[in-house]
């Protein structure tokens, strides 16, 4: 049996129920999950724990702030940021990958070339 690699994923979500559902889905897939509800909390947690990626949703009120803080942070600016949304939203941030399901998330975590990933 081939074991999937376990990754640490930082879920940034301001709605507790959505964050809990995302975390549960990721835990079931074998990932370690940390949760933050704001951009500031996410940056602080990412500095301390260095997750494989940040996962959020396009409706996060502090998404713009999160992306700005990541861009300006020399140690975190290359961190993968993704959103899961089945509606394929238009985002103003071209360095955010939109995923339509958790299978696409697994592919993204395996990929060294996230710009080549089609979701």
C-alpha cells in the first residue's frame, strides 16, 4: 500500500462552520491542519509552523490583506495559496490557485510547478 505524504495546511477561514468542514476534509485526507480566522493570525502561524500551503475561500474578508502580507514577507512570499470553490470564482490575485475539489488540492501539493497545474 502506498502512503500519501502528509502535509501541514493552514486553513484561513472566518466562518467557523466552513473552517471546521475544510479542516475535517483535510484531516480525512491525512493532512495536519492549522486554522486561522484573519490575515494577521495566518501570517503569525505560517512564520512559526511553515505550512505546505494556505487554503482559504474567495470570500475571506481579509484575503487582499493576506496576499499583501505574504507578498511583502521574504520568508513566505513563495508559499502556495489556494482557494476551494466549485463556482470557479474570478480572483484579483494571479498567484492564487483556484481548486474545484480536494483531489485538485492533492495534485497541487504533489506538483513542483503550480503554474502548470490545470484545475
